[in-house]
């Protein structure tokens, strides 16, 4: 699973719960910077913290993973489409 997609999913769920990064960090007894790095996909999340995050956000680990995988797949599909359009535009310029 892509860490950026996982981080974005955690951010969305956190915001849906009305929590700030600071509040989530306090609940996990870590720094706000760690939460920020997770959400940006710059740092991996230890399994114990991942389970605590799921409890706090009210999702199972499977639900969290599925949401992140779907987000990652959607992003790849969008990138493939964008690449296709750009190649089409380049082809049109050659004509």
C-alpha cells in the first residue's frame, strides 16, 4: 500500500472526526510532527500506532487499508489518463 494514500486517508478520516493533528498526536502520545509526516507519506506508521489510529477514527484496519488502496488506484488511473491525453496532444502537434 502506498504510504501517501494511507496518509491522505488518515487525514480525511481525522478531519471527518473533527480532530486536529495536535489532538490525534496527544491521543497517541506522540508529536504533531509525526502525524504530519504520516499524512504526507514521509514516515511509515508502526503497527501499534496504526491500530490505535483505527480505534480513534472508528474504522477497522481492513477498512483503512481498503480506503487507501482505492485512493491509490484512483490516483494511478487519473495519472494514466493524464499521460494518455498528453501523448494525444503531442501527437496532434506532430500532424
